[in-house]
């Protein structure tokens, strides 16, 4: 059996996972965005005990993002008991990313840029190491991420997550399972699961202006495209007035001719 004490060195052991239950705590790595916020709420609806985790790397948008995370969690907690306080873990990356736009906020990718433009080297590796080790230190055996199968980056593939999980468990003598409940869902299906949730409290911007979505960056363009694609009213407050969205055709069109509201 794997070592039960996280402060003792690991021995080589079989780290195969057992299935979780509604009684076991699942940690959810939240970013404030649509996918991770909806995932957290979805797990709560399933009766899971959920522990939200946020990794603070001191990137340009994180102050606004973290405020949004806390507002969203507060709104969920108001609907029912059982949601623990957010755990914030620090993992500064300024010494690695240095003068990159993600740190400085200057000349970031605009709404017309491709997905590759927002790539951050080792992003998921860094996030997972910190979150997984917190889980190991607190006896939590499941870590859930709101990653979709359409994510184009190498550190978001099934092979990457399987390899990371095996490597991590061997290193620390753990039994952590990395869950990706939305891996087989489309963006439309994820948004549909957000019906009735306060999605206006989520945050997806990499260049916030006075705490608002800027309306002009890559992630704001993606956010607008998502709501357009599902024919839903976009509840987001943007600092910049809505203009023609260059990414409006990036997702499959919705089935209704008029925008719909996301109600149950």
C-alpha cells in the first residue's frame, strides 16, 4: 500500500485508484472561468463534497479573477450549505515568464488571435503540481479540472494527465486521481450545464479594465463567441462596447434564432 504519511518518503507501490464516492472530498481547481465554475457547481449538484482550490501565480489578470472566484463561490454557498472556504495557493512565475504579456499586461493577444496566442509554457504542469501536493497533504484522493477535450495544448491531453498522475503518485506514494468530467463534452454542452447559475460572476479576461472584462482580448473574444454559439444572452459586463466578434463563427451555431437566457 502507498505510504499514508505525506511526510515520509514514498516506497514503490501500486498506486491504482479506487472509485470515488459522494462521501469523499473532491478538490476542484478553479480559475473563475466558465468551465471550472460550472464543473464545481455540477459536482455540488451531484452531492459531492467539494473543496475549491485556486493557484495564484501573480499574473496580470489574477486580482480581478480571484475576486470573481470568491463572488461566484459566495453565490453558490448562499443556495445551500456544505461548500468549504476557498483555498488559495501561491505559485509565483514572474521569475520564469519575466517580461511576458501574462505578467506585464502589455500587448496581450487580442480577440482576433488564435488559441496558440494564449499558450503559457508549463501552465498545467505548474498548476497540477501545487494542487496535487495540497491534495496529498490533506488526504484528498481526487482532483477535478474543467478541461475540455477540444483543448489544443500538449499539457491538456489524456496522455499527459495519465502520465502526470502516475508520476506524481509514484513520487509521493499517493493515490491521487485526476478527474476531467468535461473531457467528452462540447462547449455547448458545458454551457447548458450552467443553466440557472450566476454565470455573470465568472471571469475569462486576460486584460481586465477596472475589474471588468476588457472586451477586446483573446479570452473575451472566446467568451462572446461561446454565448453567441449557444444563442444565449451574454450576461458579461465589458469595459469596451461590443463590436463585431472575429471569432463568432468559431463554435457550432445554436439551434434557436433568438438568444435564450440560461435558466433551468
